[in-house]
């Protein structure tokens, strides 16, 4: 039986092959980085790093904030971002989100500001991009650094960060849009701060090409396995072996291992990763993101639950993933898998950093990520919507 996987790896087998066969000498490294930077048309400084977590860690090292400084953050975030804050002896302050925009409530942000507040990290979630003007004004008036986390919001270079954000972070990790199986673009407003970050990064070793070759081979296998017919066989085998398919697949796509996060972050990107990122930007297909958005909009039009489109108050939305809030996500996940759709409660490493009563916690407890992307035919998207409608009736 065909089963559509929870997420489409946004890379072709041909792209992966380029990563496998490409090589260049060390003197060419700076030239490749300059070429990557040239695609980001901004007067700001552009850094190319191993990952968003690396950039965030570099930022905190460069700022060297006093112990006890408060870093306000979107309450829906990845655990590693909170961990990095604590590693720098700062205090993470989660700000609950608005479900219509998926960014922190302006009123809660204002009420959370204290004399110790130094940074506000706003995450643009699930592909939604929200107008940040009000947040810029609040941060400027309180001398707070505004960090815009766009790890999930790459929309084919149509959005390269708010012009007045101090830092904008973009990810090209394994399950992200336009993936290069790693790499991050960090756009920095202040040249002196950018130079400090560069100077620190230059002390890091370059991650080995052997490490990246292993990653390339792993995702080449996963790309083949993600063919619906083959994926259906994989799920059947996992069920036969009585293995939890959801956890098994999530484990395969995890980008970081257990252990001290900083020791995993403090590297420069390998040469092959840089070459693959340049290749992806050179051949970028903007229409892919339009087709992905169209698939999501078709789905929501067919869904009986009219308030299901999270982030519908966003300025623009590329639907990196399509999340649905449901009362019993585990039960619906099983029903959809039986119908040929591999939904999941945990495609991403997001979690709620906030208290039990928060919207962030309610969202993460009731979320189900659905397999909606251009490779799923629209008639199958319609069947998915009908399956969800039937389960609710």
C-alpha cells in the first residue's frame, strides 16, 4: 500500500549526487562563501555557518552578556535554543504565542520586559512570516536586540529577514526548505558584531568532508525510502517487527545527537556542504514554494474545521509544514496511516517552553503534522481532507 511520508525532503537525488561528487581545494572556500553571500541582496553583513544553533551560540559569545541577563523567546521553540541560552549563564524567558500569527503576544512581550532584558528571539514558525514592525519598535525603545529566527521560513529568497531586525537566521538543515543537509545564513545589522562572530568562528575546525559524505549517503537512502510505495513497505515491516514507526522515522531525521550541544556546534561548515548550498541557490525553483502553498490552501478549503489554518494572520506563508490542532492527535495519526498518510506529532524538534496553561503548550500537545507538499497529488490532498472530516463526524 502507498503511504505518503510526513514530510518531503526538499532535495533531488541529482542534487545529492552533486554533493557526493563535488570537491574543491581550500583556497576556493572563500570564493564559494562569497558566491553564496551574493544571493542575499541586503546591505547587512551575511555570515555562512554550520547551522542556526551555531550562529546563535556565536552571537551570545560575541555579546558576552552578564550572567543573569534575560533572553525573551517565542514560547514554541527548540530545546537546544533554550539550552544554549543557559550555557551562557543567561535566563530564557518564554513569551506565549498568538495562534493566529504564531508569534509572541505583543502585550505579553511588553509586560515581560525587565531591567535584565537584553535579547528577544522571535521564531517565524511553520513557514508563516509575520510583519515584525511592532516588535522592532518595542525592542528599539528598550534597547533590546531583535533576533528573527527564520529557520522554518525560507520562501525562495522572497523574504530575507525584516530590514530592521538586528539578526535574521535561516536554516538549510536536512528537513528544511532548499536543504543542503546543513548550513545557515545569518544576516547581521551591525558590522562590528558580525566581525566578532566571524573572528570567533575562525577559531573553529572545519567539519570533515567524511562526516558530510556519511550524511549525504544517509539522506540519499531516506530520499529513496520516501517514495510512497517503498515507504509503505517500510511501515509494514516496522509494524511486523512491532517497532514504533513514528519514533523510528523521527530518529532517522534527527540532526543532532545527544550530549553537550556546544561541542557539536562549534565547527565551520565542511567544503562539500558549502558547495551543495551554492548549487541549491544557483538552481533555486521559486515555483516549488508556490505549489506547496497551493496544496495547503486546497486542503484547508476542503476541511470542515474552518479555524484549522494556524498562522492565517501571517503576512505570507510558505507552509514548510502543515500542522493541525486536534483533540486526539495519536488516534487521528493512526487512522490517517491506515488511509495511506503518514502524519506525525513530532516532525520537528519544537517544544513548548511555557507553563501548562499557555497557548504554546496547548498547541504542542494537540498538534499533528500532515503530509501536504507538491509531490502529493491534489486528489490525494482532497482524500486526506475527507479522511479528517470523516474522523471528526
